[in-house]
C-alpha cells in the first residue's frame, strides 16, 4: 500500500504534532508500506534520517507560513496526489485536502476547541472547530489518541463511531527512561539548582494547562515547609496571561522558575529528578508529558479530565483542577515518600505498554480500511 503522509504542518520547534509525526514515521517506515512524506524544506534531511526507506518530497518554500501552507494543502497537495497516485493520504493535524478523490485519513488530537474554547485563542478555536467538522464529514477514517477524544467528537459533531481508530501515543523508551543520579544532578546544575528538590511541570504555558492553579496549589502545599521544593515550569512560554500576576503573589521565601524549552536529551533527567511531576491539566486529547514522566519513573500528580485517566490508570495520583485540591494532594505526596516510590514504579511499569510500534500498527490498519471504503 502506498501512503502519502503530509508532514508540512509540523512546526519548527517540533512541538505538538511534530512529536507525534516524528515518533510515528520511523515505525511506519519499517512496516510493509510504500511511504511518501511531504515535508517543509527545512525538514528534508531530518525525515530522511528518520525514515530512510521512505520517499521524501519537499513542499514549496513559501508553505512555511501557516496561511500559505493551508492554501497549498487545498491546491498543491491534490496536484501532488494526482501525480504520484497514493492509495491513501494521511493528514496528521485536523485539516485535510478537499479536492481529491483519494481516501484521506485525518488525525484529530482533541476536542477542547468545542468543550473549552475559552482556553484557546479565539481565532484558533473557530478555525479548528470548522476543521474538525469537515474532517468528521469528509475523511474516510479518523485517528484519535484516546477514547475520550473519540467520544467527545462523536457527541459534539455527530461523527459516526465506526470511522474512528483509537491509537494511543507511544513513548520513546530509549529516550524517556529512568536516569541516574549523575544525569539528574547535571540537569539540575544546568538549571542553577544544587541540592534543592523541585516539583516539575512540562508543557506549553497555555490556559489549558492550568498553571496558575498549579502555582497557587504549590504555594499552599509548600509555604510552611522548612525546606520547600522549587517549582520548575519547563516548556514554551505560551499565552496564559494570568501566570505573571500569580507569580508576583508568590511569597518571597518560595521559588518558581520558568525554564523555557529544555533540550530533548535533558527531559528524562528533568522529569525523573523531580520529587513530583505535576500536570493539573483542564483536558487533554492524550497527555504525553504524563506518559513520559511515568516512563522516567517519576511520581505524577494529574487530573481526571478527559483522556488523562486512560494514560495514568492507577499508576498516578489525582487531584481536582482547583488550587485547593492541587495543594492538598501535592502536600500529601510530599509528605509520603513511600507512596511516591510506589507510584514511580507503577508508572514505569504501565508506561512500558505504550509503544509507537503499536500505534503505527493501528495506523496501518486504518490506512487499509480507508483504501477499501
């Protein structure tokens, strides 16, 4: 089967859809597929390394800007499809080409543009609601990363349940693994920490991640401790305008720091070195940082919103989304090293079952189903 995967939506910083595509492609490349990748010019060599068996085609340079890419998707991509004649097109980030008779598989990462639109930029929420509706109606098959996402799209858009494949994300177990004390110390020192313990968060600082409530909950859990852990917020700055004001209210004897993006190779030690990894999200299509922290044998505190219990199961601790609940559950974990150790072991064991090889196999089955509709 010949599959054309359009990777032109992958951003330069590899966030979001980039992590998904970059992990999926090497596994698809080893499957019994004839794979063509359409990529941004900056990514040609990157994908040749990831998928040495695949054909890699560069999109025009002007598609690097999002509006231009979307235009090319509707005009240039159908022309490419007519020229190379794949059996299936995979559009991995909500949108899809409409002017093609070739079956299209679309990945929908979450439905929060409908359920919590106030957590997104307004223009983004409107655009992606429209894209999801179109994909639900026009795509041959839909891939989602969780049952929660499938159920939300079915409920909100009226999509047919039989069109969906639930393909859980995997985790790169070669990268995200338990790390040594020496590795953790190196990363701590690179962040200006010495012997200090820390609570870690990893993710874009956007409203959906609920970081202001995390900061307030951490303050409540730590302000009376003799040796309070630092709160480290790792990831892109995002657009949550409340964070600065909440940080300004943090007592002077407590320390909260935004680290920005960390090198990918430092993430396992950052996660594994945290006394707790806290991820009190208001809703996720999957929640990859939770799985990655579990794979690094970190005790994790998260919420029961949408897909997160599908990822964490009984191997993580749960809190509500409000600051009081976050503070209460975080304090309980900080006071209970034995429970933290049990969660760390249970998390690593559960994470071992999430692999990109399994995800790729489900994608391949979806391509087959789409091609014979």
